C-alpha cells in the first residue's frame, strides 16, 4: 500500500495484492480524493485479475461464450453544500468498465433544520436488472425517525 497526502485536504492511495502461489498481482486499486470542510470529492479505480483454474473435464465447445473473471470498476463520489450548509447533496456513481456502463447511481439530498432532518434518496441500479428506488426520511432531534417511506419508482410511473 502506498499513500501520498501532499496537503491535508488531498490524498492518493494505491494498493496491489500479489499471489505468491502463481507469481503475479491479482488486484489493484488507486484512489484519489479531496476534502474541504465537510465537502468532498473522490474517485477510485479497482481491478481484479483472479487466478482462474480450468475445471476438470473437456474444454467448452467452440463458440461457447467464455466469461471473464476479471473486473474493472470506477467509483466516483462527491458531497457538497447547496447554497447553505443546511442543504446538502451527496452522490455516488459506479461504472463497470467490463460492461461499459454505469451500474449504479445514488443521490441523497439532506436538509437539516433546527430540530429535524429531511432526507430524500434516489437510487438507480442497472445490473443485473434495472431498478429505481426512492426513500424519504424525516428525523426529529432527540426523538428519532418520524417517517421512513421507501419504494420503487418503477411502480409509480
């Protein structure tokens, strides 16, 4: 693992996993991020190159699809205040480079009042089956959750 932090607000991390039994690296990860006050932005690339052993038996027929065990993912996230520290937006995107598509995006809008918090979350999953969800939460300070509604946007529209 390698970590570089040239300033308190910035960081760069890298990791490599090495499998001595097959004499090669099997996973890699690089992450970079920036933080300022309670706001942030980050991006991470993760790749896996697992050791795949050939199952016993005859090889698959010609033309038979071969599924790769390799994976490459990119995750980006950010959180910022909107116009005032009371209103905040946090978002996350997951991208699968093998599939060449965004597999998930999630956004959370939060409003902090003097004695309550309102959260609205919207999530879109695209793999293996497309699904769109929402969640609305109202919390009262020192009391707890007053309202917690969630469901699928697919059922509404």
